[in-house]
């Protein structure tokens, strides 16, 4: 279903946004196609000038209604489960680069059916599945752990010495027969400077293997579409690496970079609760269910028409509609006094946010929409009682 706003008298951008977000269903994730295409231009530049392959990480963005756009501006897609691999095969239209911390016998045959590259997390998993993967002609790799990361949040640091993810250098003195690639991942919404430092460690610890493989996957976390990211340094770093290892296919699989700042979560203030020195706007969305990284990382999302409170300004929390006591985030000051019925528009809520939602408490799940470049809004998914009921069994 498409709703057109192209007939509206667009006096200025703020007027358009106000009408736009007061008209879409609430709650609703809205992806803005124009912002997505801006990101694609950056990604295309890196692919072209650095001579690398950039593939889409479904763990960050599995919104398959935009796969036609993503496919046009990428070199494949990466999956971390059978469901993701099947979605790549059916909707992206290619076989996946698949990596998972562990593979199960019950899913293995299907994973091979939907994958043309498979990375193994341990030598034990490689030994268990190697023969069948090689017989199918699948290009196989190993995930390595170089034990270095600039990520400060433990929840998102996959390269600690005790990490379950990847093989440490002392366990890999030689390349096992049949292995064609290596894969590391230790960045998270990181800068190009972080990749420079990381590659120094990776080459020091695993350099003896790099000229024996065909492809090298540098994982995700390369947030090249963020404002202020040093894209020139990224390109120069990748070019230099390829000059040192001219026979390698170099692969990056950024997650957030594809859909960074491409959309919002539109919600509604349903109640205002005052007590204990706090003013709380209770919305028809949940941080726990619909914006979980806000509680896990944690971080405070930006809200359209709000800012960090200054001395003397009235402070507001926003509370979710689940029964979890900690389902709130704060504080903000608003440009005008919030009222019941107002729309709350949370910024940058497409990457990772949408794929991590739950139906805890049976609270209403946000719809999904696309604002196309012609000004028309397409509602691509609505959720209802049946979605909650039938996942419960």
C-alpha cells in the first residue's frame, strides 16, 4: 500500500517532516530511500577505488524489501544462520557467505544448499563438516581471533583472548588442507584508523598464512557512511593491503554502514506520569522490545525536536509500554512541552534495531514502511495478533 504526500504544499523541510510523521501508522519504522541511496554512493566509491568486495550483513539489515537496491550496490550478502542464508538465497538472489559460531547437523545440508562460502569458527567444526563442504564445491574459510579490538563495550567485543569466536594464532601454525580463506571481525561502528591498527596486529600474527589463501574477509564494523569517517584513509589502507597481498580477494561485510541514519521509529505519547522527581512520557513502543541496544549498550537515541537538557530546562524520560520496570531511557528536553497524542520520532532506528525486536508481553510490533524518493510512503509490513500467537505454539 502506498500513500502519496507529493500533493502537499511543501513550504520547507520541517513542514514536510511534520506532516509525514503525523500520517504514517504508529508505531512504525520508516526507511528513507533517499538517505539509503546516499550511503550506496559511498559504498560504491570504496568498492571501485579500493578494488574490494563489499557484501551486506543480514545480521544488521534483513529488510528484504530493499534487497533490490542493496544488490545493485554490493557484491553479495553474508549470513549467520540457516534462516539468514535462506533469505539471501530467496530474496537477494545469490548464495550466501555464511559464518556462524557453530553449525548443527540438523541444519547442515540446508546451509550448504544456500551458501557458496562457509567460514568455520573452530578447527573442530572444520573437521566435522569439511568433507561434505568440499564435495559440494563450497569455498571454505576459518575465522581467526587476533586478540585485539578497539571496541570498549565487552558485549560487542568479539576478539578478547577468551572469546568463543575465532581461532587464536598459536592454534593455527599451518593452513589446513582445503581452507581457501580467513575471516576476522573485531570492529564495531569503528573508524578507518581502527582498521589500520587492527591490520597491523592481524598481519603480525597471521601473516604467514595470507599468501596461502584466496580470499580474506575483514568482517564488519567499517562505518564508512558515518559523517566524519575518513573514507580516503580506508581506501588507501585497503589498496596498500592489496599491494602487499596481490593474489587475495579482499572482502568487507559492513552491517550498519548500509542503513546508517536511513530511517526512524515513529511512536506516540500515550500517557504522562509524574512522580519521584521524574516526568515520564509513556509511549506505544518499548525500548526492551523495539530498541534493545538502547538498554544493552546502553545509549540514548536522538529524538526529533528534542535535545540534551541544559541547566534549568525541564527534563523528560521516555518509558516503554512493556511491563519491564527498566523499560525507559532518559533524559531529554523538548523544544515544546510534550502532550498526550504527540508523535515521538526516534532517529537512526533501521540498522540492527529492526532485526533485534521481540514480541515480549505481546506489545504491538511497529509496522515497516519505506518513504520513496518520489515522496510516496509504502507500508511494506504490518504486524498483528496472529504474529504473536503463532510464534508461541
